[in-house]
C-alpha cells in the first residue's frame, strides 16, 4: 500500500513537532509566540510538501521557515499580535520553562543575545548544524555564522560567569 502525501506529512509533523517547539523557544524565549510561529511554519511546509518529499530536506526547510517566521513576527511588532482578554482560557497551559537554576540562567543569557546571534548559537550548538547548514538556514555567509557564534558565545560566557 502506498502512503499518501498527507500521511507522510502527518508522520513528519508528529515526529518533529516537539523538537520544532524547543527550537523556536530557544530562538525567542516565549512559548506562546513559539506555538504561533511553529503553527505558521507547519502550514507553509504543508503547502510545499509534495515538492519537498521528492528531493528536499524537509527538516532543514521547516527550521528555515521557523527562523523566517520569527523575523517576520518581530518586524510586525506588537500592534498585530493578539491582545489579552478578560476571560481566561478554557484550559491550563503548563509552563515548560520550569527547570533548574542553571537552565534558567542559561535561558536568560540566551534571550539577551541579539536575534541573529541567538539563531546562530541555537542552530550550531543546540540543533548541531554545520557552519554551512547554519549559513544556508540563516541566509548569510559562513563567515557571518562564525562571527555571530563567536560573539554570542563570548557574551554568554561573560554573562554566565558573572552570575556564577
């Protein structure tokens, strides 16, 4: 029996959803924004899915979409985002950021980095991408990736040693 594109897409989303959420959270530090961005990225991925499975790397492509969607969201600013309401949500959303003091300090330090440095650090050291893959995902040169990582790591080291 031959699988349909929709079945393959569903299996891909099921397998990669949590990793994409963690990736998005590391880029922006906001679980709610991450949920929105990952949902938008998966929608865009679905539109390209038939062409991607024939010859592309869907995992790299969807990470690139997440980075691009986050950049778009930052450019739009607060004016286009949802506003809080007086009515509480129907269900409780757990805080996934709870963890040890070290983890929280690392998350705060990562959140303080400029967006390009944060993206380069997350792609290189959290997602374990090569310099070339990171450059492709960010749409920049390998030299830019190296310099962004070096500056970002120096900032992280300084902030984490200052709090220790």
